């Protein structure tokens, strides 16, 4: 089988590797720019198209833990889209010569969908550590019983938005954290911005969204990060926590 058989209508790169063809698309996984692809191999007159676990390995390389729940969430999404995630973690599909191009495109699309689903799972180690430090500070600074952890609120989109910390004042305050390193990726900040806008649109009469920012990690880019969040929430630099903690409890 020639590469042209597979990619004649796709416009992708194709590289023969022995009896297998490596297909490379112009599309990339989230966060790192690695191109999404697939492998095609003939088996008893049919064609097996697989990503050879590339999508899941890409997530793990970005520091995402593939728990059983997350694995099943990916599998369910891909099943609804007409592709299969097998127990080995491969996205696979079977094709004949007449539909091999379409099935290959479906496998590549499934890799993109799986990667998109993982965006909200990506929490760098330093960001998780910062969130824990913030929660510890709030726990020891606010009256006992005033905090509620890991609650959720319905956004305008209908999705449940996880709230790291809720301060149980008369009008509950929703507290998020953001830790972005100076010169590093802002993907986590952009993901948080989407959640904040979703909450704001669900009820714009309540100005009760707060983002505690790792002001030491962001350094000189603190102003830019504040501008990103300022229309959807109050921005609280963690380095100035003594000046805003009473306001948060009021």
C-alpha cells in the first residue's frame, strides 16, 4: 500500500516505516506543539489505524496523571465520537481501502479531542504547591468554619466550575489561585480566565470572584497577569496578603 492511498485527500505527511505508515498531521496537541499523527498497518486485508498511545503519553509528558476516572472519561468521549480507546491506551480504528483516509482522519481528530479534554487536568507541580500554601494561609487566618473546599458552581455554559476555596460570608466569595512562572506558559491562567468569565456571565450581579496570584513567581509580569483577570475578578497578590485578608473575611 502506498502513502498516497491514505493521504490523497488529507494533505498530511506520510512516512513508510517497514510495513507500517506513519501519518503526521499539521495539528498539534495542547500546550507543547507536538504534531498529532497515526500509524497505519495492514492486517489480513484490513487496515488498523492507531495512535500507539501518543495522546496519553503526551499528557503524561506534560505532567498529567491518567487516573482510572480520567481514562474512562477520555474513552467515553471518544466512543461518542465514533472511535475506540482500548485497554492499552491506544486510540484505534479499522478500515478498508475505500475508507482508510476517513478513518485515519477520525483517529487524528480523536487525539486532538483527547488532548483538549486534558487541558483542565494540567496543573503544574508548582501550581498545586502554591494552591496548598494559599489554603493553609486562609485556614489559619480566617475564623474557624469559614472555609469550604472543593465546592462547585454552575456557570453560564451549564458546566460545573470547581471552586478551590469558598469563603462563607453573607455573599459567598469564590477564591481561585494562579501560579505562573515569569517567562513561562500562561495556559493555566487562560484556562482559569475561561472559568471566571463563565461564572461572571452566569450571575454578573455578584462581584465575588477572587484570584490569589503567586506574585513572587510571576515577578515583573504581575501587571500583565492582573490585566488578564481584572474584568472578571479581584486580583490579590499573595505577597500582600496581610493587607487584603480582612477584606476577604468581611
